């Protein structure tokens, strides 16, 4: 008995050992549902299934003829990885037309547990059908054969069209797909696709065209891109049937009754900035037509203009020299709350050559901006300016201003770059508040009268100081000079010189003369140096060296 119990115990232990080492996968039992196929044709269909429950399931489709199960096949072996809530699909081909089929949607989880569901469908027939839509214009102007409405025809069917006018009307023409519009009331079309045709009738004997005009806005107006209205006046001896509106020859909408007004909403028809043509076409009951059109600029309401305080007068043309610098004052009329920047076209090619944004602060309406321009080549140029609102959505811009014509007909060159400035006394250290003289060698290759500036840069982030020198009546002058006092101290102050000829052509700035400016407590010492400059010129060099040594030994 004990041996029998021992044998049973050993067998159970062996079985538990086998089970403990057998691989298992945690997976829910799958449940699948077959869905109605879609995209059914005579030879193809899209089969679908959905995993209702389960995870990590492979799927496959099996299809067969409903009444001939021997004709069955598997689209593809188990594949994929789908879980609950996911839909899977596959296209079956090589179906027989007008045949009943059923298919199995199958799912199997990693444990090998399977689920399947079936669905039935019938393949399509080989004959395609197309829709013919017929209408009359006006609707009471006549009848058609086939009648107005939609009709179904087999692929390749030939349809004879016939239009018959009502009393007081006469047939005008057919329009639409595959009709020639020749004026014949009979047409023949072949139904190889969906088609739409319209029979047009007109009042018998009416050949007078309607009249139409756009009353608002006016031609050439500037329109801020937003909702806007188009107002028209249309008349006809019998009656205006409709008015159609186009933008750049693209049909937008029509109005079938007076008053013939149109509201163009920005969200309905977004319009790019720039010029666009607005066209309206009026039709009477006899389908006689007339049209009117205007050109509008869409952008900022007003274009800039050159200010009246400009050196040459508003919109005045003038002559100038090569490299000559000419200042243009640009004025922006009222523009609402838009902050703007100005762009100037110096060559008349409708391309902005230079933008001015007021150092990032932008300009308010009514502001005046200055542009200094020069030309390197002889020729005639149309100078224009536009405004842009860079902080407004889509950055609307204005139309170009009226031009100023500039003729550059005087040959001229830039003055030569001046030499590095110097102090006649040889000083390199100076005192705040004391006047000093600085000089620079200058030359203009054209021998034109010239003048210029000395620039003082304290390198402390503050504005530059300019000490000018006057007009040189002698074109052969070899030296420019200026006298000024330093208003701040600094260890490294740069002094440069620039020459400008009588045509405002500017030279390059000279290389800097770098000096230091000391405190005012040494003022007496420098005054003494100046007296020595004039009273004891021969001894000046030795004295300056001695005094400088004494100054820096303190």
C-alpha cells in the first residue's frame, strides 16, 4: 500500500515539474467580429474585422463562395499584432461578378486560442452607371428631354438632348459637359462619366444688353484687407436676372435680385496684399450680358508721400551728381493704430532697397522719416516709398507712393580718405574743458569744393560728438582743421575725420587718432602749454616733454 501511495506521489511530483517548466503566456482569450465589407466592385472588396477582446492577436481572412465552399482560400496566413478595439482589413481580388460570398475574420492569441466570425456580401456587377443632371435657365424659359433633374444611364449609353422654349421665349444655347454651345436645340452626349448640362432660353426678340456699373468702391481705391462691400447699379429694358461677381476672373458669388450688393468676407475669400481686379457681370432673362470692373489695392489704406519740407519740394524732380548724398523726407498719412516702417525703392524697380524701422521703435502715423540716398552710376531713377505694418497680423503694406524722378548727370567721385588727424603741438594727453586744434590732410580728386567733420568718440556708449569744419573755397586745400574742447574724460578717445564734397559725396572716415583726456585739475598746465605754443615755439618741444614728465610723476 505504501509503495502504491509512493508511486502516485512520484507521478504527481513529475507532472508538477513538467508543468512548472512549460512556457505559458498571459493573454486574454480573443473575440473577433467580422464587419460589413466596403468598396465592393465586380471583382474586389475590402474585408474588415475588429478585435473585441484579447491582445497581441494575429489575424487572417478566409473567403469562400456561399454556395460553393470548395472554392475557398486564405488571403494571407496569420500575421500582424492587434489588440482589443483595433480594426484590421485586407482587400480581396479575383472575385466573380454578381456572386454571393461569405468570409471568416479570424484572430489567434499567443496561447494559440482562436476566435472567428463570418459575414456575407455580394460582389458587384460589371455594368457601371453614370448620372446625368439637366437644368433650364431660366427655369420657366422652357423644358428639356430628358426632363430637368438627375437620370441614371449605363456606361456608354448615348443620350439625345432636346430643348423646347416656353411661350415668349426662344432657345439660346446648351452649356455643360460635352456640348458644343452652337445654338442647336438638339445635342447628343455619351455617358462615360457623370455629366451636367443646362439649356439656356431667352425672351423672344430681346437682344438689348443690360447695363451695370460698380458705384463703390471707386477704381484705384486702397482697401484694408478685411470684410468689404461692392455696390453696383444694374438696369435692363426687361429686367436683370442676376449679377455675378469675380475677383481676378475667379467666380465668387452671384445675386439674383436687386439691390445687387456683395459682401466679401475675409474668412470666405482670403485676399493677398496687392492689386486685384473686381469684376461684375449682369445678365437679363434673354441671357444678354454686360460687365464692369475696377482695380483695387488691398493693404494699408493710404500710401506714403514725400513731405513738403523736402529739400527739393514735394514730388519735385531734380538733377544730381554721382555719389552725391540726397535727403528725402517721407510722410505717412493717417493709418489707424498701425505702427509702420518705411521701405524705399531708389531705382524704380518696385523692390525695397532700404527699410527704416526707427531703430526698432517703428513710426506712428503722421511721422516723417528721412532717407539719405546716393547713386554710383549716371542715369535717371524713379524714387518711391511704401509703408508696412510689421506688428499687425500678416504685415499689411501700402501701395507705392508717387515717384520723384532723379537724374544723375554729373560725373563725380568720392573725396579721398583723409589722413589720421593729429594735434599740431604733438600732444596725446588733453584736459577736459580746454580748447585744442586738430588737423587732417584732405584731398578731392575732382577738385570740387568740400567740407566735413571731425568725429569724437569717447567709447563710453554715449552719442558721438561732431566738431565740424567749414567749406574750403580753395579746392587745392591740403589740410582741414577744427578747434574744440573735450566735455568728458576718457582713457581712449578716438578722433576721426571725414570729407564731403559740394555734391554731398562722402569720403571714408579716416583712421582714428587715439588720445586720453584727463581731469580738469590739470587745466593750468595745459593753458601754460598753449601760451608756450605761441610765445616760445622754438622751446616748445623740450618744455612739453619736461611738463608731461612732471604731470605723470604726480
